[in-house]
């Protein structure tokens, strides 16, 4: 089963890269280090990833894609209830983000210097934004949200709040009960937008 | 006027450090580089700052202290109106943060690895949090906010939203009209908390 082995190798490289980036930082971790950690040859590495940056982008997209899938799966009987239920995803996001924080900070730093990384980083946020805007529009249609609600602005508020909660939850895990804060925040927002 | 000259020298060193950290990054920028950029001797540098980390902390505290002073100065006739008016401070925060983004990202990265930096970084956020909690309590007392409001949670929501807005506004300045988003967000929150 060469295809299955190939998928396993790719996964081993990704896991090794997460560990190496977290310990040494993106700049300091070399492809050699990652190969040694994963127990794969450089040939195998370059078969899967043309550059070190490519592996970085794959990790970022994998993480953000997981959040996306989780979000799409949540459904409750009304849009406000769906959005409140979505905050149950946050503990998983916090846990995954905590291990990877130094890596994501490196990523943002790369993004502030490199247009290609920047575009790859911004795309999923714009995607979340669209997902929330559609949900808010659905809420207006079903009558649970105020008809005068600006769906784009409401979606930006939700994304900003989520970004701020994740960043603070990861940087200051004992500063608050972040899961409770997330749920209560969303309730306040929904209350503010309710028809 | 030796004291005035000393203040000027300190300011020149700080400005030079901002430029050097932004261009080369915190790790790569040396004290020698900063001295050359500022046109001061190493003796003068170490008279003001014992270490490179000390200058970094001074920059961070200066920026966050400025936001603090701005926040304390805002007053309107009710707490919800005060909080909505506070969002007028954000364009200044965005402008200052944009130049310094790579530096702040470096700072967060240092914070994730160094307890001392972490404490210096977290302190102002906790301070903002307390400031907002006091304001929310005032709003409950004056009758503009719901008596059942949990002031700590409401304050965390405000801080999280602000952190998320600044981060997004800086990383994706053309992604939205962030000033409008900030004002509308606060209106939605205040609506959600209104008595």
C-alpha cells in the first residue's frame, strides 16, 4: 500500500515539524532537523513539501480547516442557538493553539514580511467571516435577528471576538474561565442583535 | 540642562530601537545597531537601559500606557456612551500598532518563552480588564446596564473584542472598515447589556 505509506510519511513530517518549530522556532528549525525528527530522508521530505514554508502553510491550513469543519457541523434550532453552541468548539481550539502558539506567532511574523504567507493566513479568516455573514442573514430571514442587522459587520464582530478570545485564552490561560467567557460573550452579542 | 538632555537621549534610543526591531527583528537587532541608529554611545545606552530586553519592555509599557491614559480620559453622559466613544481611540491604536506589529509579535513570542516578559505583557491587559469592570459596575449602578450583568465577564468580552479588532485591523487593514466595525461592535454589545 504505497499510497497509505505516503500519507503516513506526510503525517510524520508534519508532526515532526510542529515539534521542531515549537522548540527551535521557524527560522532556526532546518529541513535536516525535521527529517531527523521524523525519521525520513530528505528525498521523502521534498517529495511531500517543496520548501520549509510549504510545510508551515500546510500546518496552518490544516488547523484552520479543522476549525472550519467543526463550525459547519454545528446546527441548532435557531441561528442564535447555533452560534452559542459553536462556542463549545473553543476548548479544542485552545488546546490545539496552546501547543502551537510559538509557531503561529512565527507565522504571523512571516506574514507581516511576506505577501504569500500573508495571503495564506488571511484567506481562512475571510472564509470564517463569510460563513458567519451567511448565518446572520439566515437569522434575519428566520426572524430571530433584527431585520436592520448589517450581516457583514455582525460577522466581523463575531470573528474579532473569537480571535481575541483565542489569543487571550492561549496567552493567559488562567486569567479567566475562557470557555464560560466565550459562551457568555456570544449570548450578549445575540441579545444585542435579537429582534 | 543635563536632565532634559537625558530625557532626549532616552527618547532617541527608544525611537532607534523601534526602527531596528521593526526592520531586523528583536533577536537580530543588537545594542550596537541601536546605538549607531540613535547616535549615542554604548555607555549612554546602558545608563538608560540595563539590557536589550529592558528597552523592549519600556516600549511595550509606553504604548500600552498611552492607551490606558486615553481610555481614562474618555467620559460621556452614560457608561454605554462612554464605551462607544472609546472606540474613537482605535484609529490611533491601529496606526501605532501597524508600525510596531513585527515588534509586538516578537514580544508575544518572547512572552511565550520567558516568564518575566509574559508577566510584563499580561499586566496591562489585566489592568484594562479592571478598568472596564469598574465602568460596567458604574453602568449597573446608574441603571443603564442590566442589574444581572456579570461585570467581570462583560469586561472580558470588551477586552477580547478590542484585542481581536486591533490584531485583525493591523494584519488585514483593507479587510474591513475597522473603525466602523469597532463602533458598531460596541453598540451591539451595549444593546446586549442594556437594562
